């Protein structure tokens, strides 16, 4: 048994969970935040037999693609009289960070 923990972009989470459910895989979605942009993301947790790990990873790859996005950086803390002109930055968002963990014991109560 394996526990798959996927941290994905919030915009991709709904499609990912729907794709997992279509293939009869149970998934739990948790709202989370963090990363460089401190934007909301989602953590999707799936418990599967070891034989299904590659199938789940394939579903994640299909539904969580990376893309570029233009953002305005937050101005730094400045002294009175200083001037800061923010320039938009192009950053990569999306994709997924996936952890596959061994499960010592599993029970459905």
C-alpha cells in the first residue's frame, strides 16, 4: 500500500480529483498555500495499492501542467522618501510536487 501526496495548483485540483474519481480512485483534497507566490494550492491525498502508483502518477501528469504567468512582485519595505517601481515578472506556475510514501497499516472504518 502507498500514500500519494500531490501538491498541485488550485486551478488544476478540481480536474485532477474528477479524473481520479472517473478511474474509481478515492481522493481527498485539502486547501493549502505556500510557495514562492504564496498563492492557494491544493494537496490531494490518494491511498492505493502499489500496482496502481504509476497509473495515479500518469493521471497527475495529464491534469497538472505547468505554465507561465505574469505577476507583479510585492514592494520591499522601504524607508520614507525611497521609490520602488515594480516590474512584472514572468514565473512558472502549475505542475505538481508528488510524494509517494509507504503505508504500514490501512483500515477503512
